[in-house]
C-alpha cells in the first residue's frame, strides 16, 4: 500500500498535480485498485495503457475499489493525480491480485 500526499511541488500536467509510480504487471491478468482520498479531495489514477483514469474518488465517494486488466505486461507507469486547486491531497493506494 502507498500512502502519500500530492503537493504543490509535484509535477504539473495541465491543471493537475501528479506523482508517478512504476508497477510490474502481467498481461491479461486481473488486478484490483483501491484508492482513498483521506481529506475527501478529488484524486485519480491515470493509466497511459488505458488512456484514461482507472479509478477516481471525489468528495462524494472518497473510497473505491475497481478491477482492471492491463493490455500489456511488464513495467507500467501510473500517475496519481489531483486538481492543482485541491492540493495538498493525502491518499492511500493499493494494487493487488487475488492470485
């Protein structure tokens, strides 16, 4: 599990602040993503593999868990992001598989 806080000093991607993580995954294998915004901020996990957010949380839904299957195996970059006006944004994030 990763616990962190997106801050003003993190990378900026347009109007979003972002932290980059690299994970090793297997192609076609189902993973689960758990994400919690500890202060109820908007936080999402962006995947270049998908070209979209795998999971997002917001003030109305602060904790979510979703399944996801990567189309390619190997090292994958994931970007945990929050809108710049919402930082600092503390979060917890976990990627896991039942196998």
